[in-house]
């Protein structure tokens, strides 16, 4: 008899009780202060630790959930030649468009982008998986988009930190109200299972912990020192066996 997988629900850990809105509504309202809120130590610091890909060798990347273009700007500065972006929030796409680092920006769901298959040697998704009820569709779409031998870099909000702090992804409105955006908890085993089932091979993984760099921007987090707060997984799409 197959084992029934226990699905972790964020509601079991929620310590804030904030009013919650859907992803499109939330990011549309957060856009004005997003980049002052999200810290580089959460995601960009992990990208700097990765041994692969060699960024300047990437020919064509697609940034899933590109938001305001933070990740796209980082990729551009590190030599990525061509970047497309996908996001479901028009307000975020407008900010990304103003940056001018993307060749193409598409308003679409990251699990169903409408982009052509096997066209990218790098697919990247940063800080979005907690908004997806299931990971399998994202991993499947990334696999479809990647060319053989291409890489998929996933940067995730670490489930340990969500569960320990009971903190959802959230922002503060102009009126001063803290508002949560729909948050799901995905164990690292779910990431691995979704990746393997989509056909990916895991090539590298790093976990970012609350360290001095974090405490410099979040001094109130000292009690969480050493706790993992984010994770980066690098996946490789296998190439066909030679005939």
C-alpha cells in the first residue's frame, strides 16, 4: 500500500494572524516598497555561493516570477547575455520593464508561461515557491523550458524558518497594516521529489543561515542565529544519450 504524504499546512504554524490576500493582489500592493523590504542576504547572497552556472557563460536565461527585476538586474550585472522574465503581476512587470535588463517580459503564471520549449540554458525562480500549493507544475514547466544540459536554479524560503517563526511572506500597506500573501510550506524533500519526478538531476544545494550579515540588517533575529532561512538548489536537465 502506498504511503500517504503528509501535507504541511502553514496555518498550523501561523504566529501572526495577518489578513491574507492572493499573490497578484499582494504583490500589486507591495510593489512600491518591495525592494526596500526584501534583503539581498535572502537570495542574492546564495546566488553568489553557487559554483554553477558560470554566470557569464549563460546565453539565454528566463527568470520565473521576475517581480521588479531584482534577480534580472543581478544576472545582467554578472554577465548573463540575454534574460526573459515572467510574472503574473502587472505592477511588478512595469517596474521590471523600467529597468531595461530583460529582452522580453511576459505576464503569465510561472507554471504555464506559454514560452517556447527547450530555449534556455538557465531557468531561475527565486522566492516564489511558498506561493504555490504544489511544486510539481513549476518543476515541470522549468524542465520544458530548459534545453538539454540546461540548469534550473531554485531559491526558496526555507521551510524550517517559516515553521519556526510562524511568519508568512508579508508586507506593510500605506496605511500601516501588515498583510500576508498566501503562503505554503514545502519541505526540502518536496523540492527534491518534485525535481526528480520532473526529470531533473540535482547538481548543487546551499542553505543560507542567519549569520552576521543577516543580523546587520535584522538585529532582532539574533535568537535565530544559525537557523536556515533560505535555500538554493541547482538542477541539471540530462542530455540525450548518444546514439
